[in-house]
């Protein structure tokens, strides 16, 4: 085996990122709560806790600092971030709010294994080693405990000397209540008023509460933040000096540097209008030689009221309904209450989060595959997704720097996503209920962007938007997935009537010549319309028919099931006749330039997306197996490029120079339209992952792994953020197709309607371990050949109830007790 091939199968530790990897930013925060990120220097950045995105949003005066004094020595005082990286090109240098002029740690190394992140600092001046560890609880199948607006932040301090060392760690944070951010992320405090910072102590919990008395509980700006600790030895400064120029930073740094303690300035009135205060909470300990002590903090927030809609221009305008509350308000009424919950449940939340992290990262999959699977979980807890008090779970396609991008649970984009379904299937069910029960009209047309709930409608110009052919058929397949993952018959029966209507609508809307193949005007995920028979929508229709057939049979509607089977067989045969060119499936048009933005004879990377989903969901082959295998290999053969240096792309650019990636389309046999569909020359990670998944299913393991590795190599912390795969916005939903790679490589099959799971690993079969999950439980599966050449197999349940589930693996069958 060549070295390149060996590297594809390599297991091992996840990558680390030096302080120079400025693109690396690890998200903290729960589902539907917003985030703050930790950068590779140990800096806190991208403050997105205010119910909208905030890439680049920074809070001045907000960082942790350390005081360390070895017995008999002078103290060392530094900001707990590694040094700022060049270029230093600001017109006025760095303002004091950045603390750029204060001493910093020499080096830092960030490592993230979701949901845990650590930053190891290095500094020869300090008499101690310092490591930052942080996480927000993440427990699959428990969205409530995975939707907490806060994070644990721990600094571990180890004495490396032969004498005791006095250590203080202080967290400073500005009170941002009422503030806004400008277009480059700078805090604007003109609207701040009556801001105050309180120190509170209750049982073992103590800390600062940042609040404002100006805003009522029903106002959009209302909220509070808490920085707290459970360490017994605390010191605090509720507000830095209210002076002129740079007095505030001078006084704070001199005060802290003297002895690691903080002097509260006894301000008992709120800050003035158009002003705010910075507060600091410190923890101090004496650390003996060789001893390690933990300085435990929690950062929590509570901003309950968000816009009742997708954006300022798509929102409820009825008086009294302009705002709506976040889901987490069902459990908490303040940032302090969140901190109390984190304290009271720390052992349980930590243990369950670690169980998930270890189950996933200790699998025998290649390290970069685990990286791809885990890193895109962040989409669920980014501002791409939000979760309302009434339980509705909603998602943009992605996020711009300061607002959501492409509204409405977009059906055709969320077709690709698998992560949410396998980790939090009840939230996916909620999305299906929105699509079928709120956004599907009586005639079966599904709005591909959910707007009706906000008294709005998605428009193309002056006309209501058409349905999306791929999105509408994909939602039917996804209902089948949700049902098979959970065995929830009640959910299935709720949406089944609307599903049948949506299938009726499909033939009336998109089949103009009654041959059971879509050929009309077919809106799709490329934001344009395809015309004529084509594989993208044609295969999706086949997948929807198969899913509906299986559901109808289960519900005892044999006549309906037989109709779907007959239509499927005729449609599959006709689609094959019209679109198979001997190598792959094409779009059938007499004149490819009759309509703008078609693909014609092109090799479309998405041509078998519906088939890939059919494999994932257990629906089998929709088209002849030998043709499917040949077509998916052709996608790799023609669309994967080892070097983009000579690739001409007049569209949006996501891959550059000598990077590798998979094009959306190519024309190996000529016939490229004068104006091909608008994204054809681009590279989208969500498509790369689903093609990789499909290649693995068809036995092209190395080709699939090659694509996955190419994606993750591009996200190296220097060029791109490993925890943010961008398409039309940050944390793009389509990237969650990466979870399919796990399912394909482990050969995992699931059917909770029959209480069965199966494993048939496609790599490392002799010694294989993987994470698995259904709507009932999750855990690990292991198989290994013993010295007798026989299989030792084990399923370990780490969460939920798997009792009664039958496992099929290695020719064995057993039932979990």
C-alpha cells in the first residue's frame, strides 16, 4: 500500500492549532442560545449571545489575566492570551480596550474535540504552567441539557518550582447590555443606560451579574450576563475606574499587579447614559510545588427576547407579537439561574458530555473523518439555528457576520444535513411538522422556506415563490428517516396526510407529459430552475416514492402502497432511458441554451443525492446498481480536482490555488451551456461530504476518504476555521452532511419500528470501534477478531434505553437487555 493510501486510513490524535492559527475559533454555547468563541490565542471572540450572529464582534476589556508570585520572587502579571500576531497596521495603533499593550503569554496551543476545547499556554517568565479548559454541555438525545446558555471555563495551574506560588486569575468583562456592534464588530455604547454590575454570593456560587435597569423584561434589549465561580477564595471589582482617557485600564492593572487582589471602588450608582462599566472577578490560591489547582469559572447569559421572524424585513408586524422568547426561558429566568444549574449538575453534565466525546473520538475511523463529523456539530449550536419557547426549532441556511442568511428551514439545503437527525431526532421531527403541517397548502404545495408562521411569504419578485422540487421530495424521505430512527408512529400519522398530498402535487406540477418523470419548471437548491428530465429531481422523486410506499404498507394502506410502487417502477425505467449516457446521468434537453442556467450533458455532483439518502435511510437502490456505481465514480473522476491553480471560476470562490476539492459540475464530453447553472464552478463542502459518503457505499473507499481529507486539509486554522464551514454564510447547514460518512463507514443500519440495528464496517474490520445513535439510545459498537479467528462483538449503551433492540453484526444476532 502506498504512503498516500496509508495516510487515508491513519487513526490518531486530532490536530492542534498554534496561536498563529488566527482562523481557528471554537464555539461555546448551547442549542438555540448563541455563542462566544475561544480563539487559538486563548482569546474570547465573536460574541453572538444577543440573538443574532456576531462574527468579529469583540468586547473591549474582556479577557482573563494571571498574577503569579513564587515565594521570595517578584510577581509576574500577564493577560492569559498569547501574543498578538502581525500585521500591526491600524491607523491609531491598538486601543486600550484590546489590552494590546499589556504583557501576554509567549505561546499557546489550542486543541478541540467537540464539545471540549483546551488551550495550553507557554511562558518562561511564569513560575506555573497554565491550561484553559472549557465546554458547554452536549448530550445527544437530551436537547434541553444541550441547550444551556453558558459554558464552564477552567484554568488549571501547575506549580513548576520548588517553592509555593501565590496565583490569582481574574476574568474581566464589560457590561454590554443595550450596546450594539458596528459593521466591523466594535462595541457601540451610545444606547447603554443604567448599566450596573452586582456582586452576589449564594451558597457555593459567587460572582458578578451584569445588568441594566433601563429595559423592561418584554424589551428586545433586556438581558443579563453572569461571570461566576465556585472557588472559595474570591476577589472582585464591580466597576473599573470611571475616569478619563485610559484611567480605567491604568487603575485596574496597577491594582491587580500589586498583589493579585482587587479593590472594589464602591460605585453604588449605575453608569451614566452612553456609558458602561467593566467588572472583574478573581480567584486566588496558593499552589504548592508540583501541585495543580483549578480556577473554576462559568460564563452564562440570558437574553430571552428575539425578533419574531427571520429578519427585520421578514417578521411578525402585529403589535404585541413583534418579539418571541427563546426556548431556554422555559428553564431559566436569569444568567444567575443558568449558573446555578451548571453548578448543581456539573458532575452529571460533565460525565455525559465526556461519554459522547470519548465515544466519538475514540472510534477507529481516520482522524480527519472524526474531525469532519464532530466539527460540523457546531452548526446546531451556532446562530444558524434558533429554538423558540413553544418548541419550534428553526434554521437559516447559514449566517452572515451580523444576521442570518437565507431564511426559512430551507428544504433543499437541509436535505443534505444528517447531524441533527442522528443526535436530536425530536428537533428534526419538529422541522418536518413545520414543513408539512404549517407550510404545505391543501393542494400539496410546500413552501420551501417556512414563512407562514411569521405571517410572511417568500416572494420571487412580485409573485409567491414556487415549490422546490428537490426540497419537497427530500422532506418525504426525511420523514421516513425520522420515523425509522425513533419508531414514533404518532409523529408519522400526524404528517402522513400532507405527505400524500405533496406527492400528488409533484406529478401535477412537474410532470408535463405524463410519463412519470419530472420535466417541467423545477426550482432547486441552485436557486434556479431546471427544465426537462434531470437526475437531481428525478432521483429525488424515486426516493420519495419508495419512502411513501414503505410507510403506506406499514399503515395498512396496501392500495396506496401498490400505486406508489407502480409509479416508482415506471418512473425509474423512464428516467433511466432519458438520462443515462453510459457513464453518468445527464439532463435531457434538445437545446441546452433554450433556458439559462442548465447543466445538460454535464456530470453533476448532485445527480445521485437522492440515491445517497436512500442508502443512508435503508431504502435500497433506486436505479440499476451497476449504473449507480459507475455514475458516482464518474463524479469523482471528472469533478475532483487536485489543484485549482488553473481553474477559471467567475462565480463565488471557496477553494483557491493548490487546494483540492470537488466541483459541483464538469463537462468531460463537451456541451457546456453558454451560461451554466450559477454555482457550477464552485465547491461546497456539503456536496463533497455526500459524494464521499456515496462513494463509500459503492465500495470506492479511498476515493471517498480522499474527498473528506481534502475538505479538512483546507480547514487548517490558518486558511479557514476548522469549526466553521462556509457556503452562503458561516456554519452552513449543508455541511452537516458529514455525519453520513460515519454511517457509511460503520455500515450502520437502523430500524426502530422493528427495534433493530446492524453494523457492517467498511474499513478496519478486524479491529473496529464506532459511535452509533438512534432516537432511543446511543453508545459504541466494537468488533475484533480474536486469536482463534472468531469475532468478538459488543454494543455498549451510554445513554438512553436500548433494551429489546436486536443487533446484527458479524453474522451474529443478539438482543440488548
